[in-house]
């Protein structure tokens, strides 16, 4: 009798806000055979009680800060999940706020960027340590990333390795053996970024001319952005398969939830 087909690796995805969905990262993981369980915490959806049954964890970005637990109570639970993932060496990817939560959960510190918000397309420079990293090996010097953040990791957590910098700021790191975080947004496309820019303009945080310039930058470099970070996410997905084939989560989600 033929063996039953292996179950797809399941990934828990923590979503903090409606306008910061899994986007491209979700679509890439799905294309690589992963099944995503998206937890829209902003809508009152609870977090998984534990990561048992999951092959990986992804924590997305959002406009809140890493210490805003009183305003957004699920942040405490998210940090607990990140500590669980680090201890279990469960492959994890934190994006923007997700990186900051990972750093804080592991004992680091986050603060507002002294030079002000990082917006638009900026170079992400790999460190020498990136050459031996399972995800960042092969990242070209000057690789581009989409940045839209106010806060940065300013004190590294113990047992962490910086994998990329931008103008002296931490842009990617690994905590332990299998938890990664990136400060930029590999998941974003122009349509999603336009929502963020429009909101910042409406709030008086950004002028229309600057917003238009930043959006044009992203559109101009879109093909290069997608090519670079598609490869990184593919390597992350490859790490999930040996675990995922033996695991199944308790819930399922409509694949449309991965779309922005």
C-alpha cells in the first residue's frame, strides 16, 4: 500500500493590522507548498495557544510599537510565542514590527530612530556573518528593501547575529539558530504601500509630494525587490518541509487570506 502523501507544512501567521497582510510573503509561501493559518489579532482573533503542530511562525508588521501591550493586548502573547519558537528552534520570520517583537522577546531593546522614520527604498547591506546564514547567504551588497518604520532595534538580544545593516541601523538579524527578523518589508507591493502613505498623509505625518516620490521609488524597483526577497522566502520555506511533513495544525484557513 502506498504511503499517504505528506501533509503540507503549516505556518502560523500573526497579523496586527488590516493594512499589513501577508501579501507577497504569504503568496510565496503558499506557492512553495506551505499552508498558512492567519491570526488577524486586530479583529479580535486570538493567537494560537501554542505552536505545537506548526512548522513555522511568521509575525507581520503594524503601526503599533513593540511595547504597546496595554493598547494591543495580543502583543504580550505574540512575544510569548516568539520566545517559544526561539527555544524550540522553530523556523520563524519577523517582519518590521515582527523583528522588533522578536528582539524585545529575546531580551533586546527597541527605540525610535534618532534620524527619523525610514521610508521608501533603501539599500540593505549584508554583514560578513550573512555569508554563512541559511537565509541570507548570497544576498548581494546593496540589495534593496522597502522601508516604512519609525522604530529600530537599538540593543541586540543575547545569542543574536546581525545579518544586514542600513546606514548603521540593524536591518536583519537571527536569534538563536532559527528565528530571523527583517526591518524592511519584503511582503509589500505598491498597492499596499499606497494605503500606508495615504494614511500618513491624512494624519499629517507625511506630505503628498514625499509620499508620491516614495511610491514611485518602489514601483521603479519592484522587479528587483521581488526577485531578491522571493529567494530569501523560498529558503525559509525549504526549512519548513522536513518538519511540516510530519505535522498538522488544528485549524485551516482560506488561501485567499494570504492575499493583500
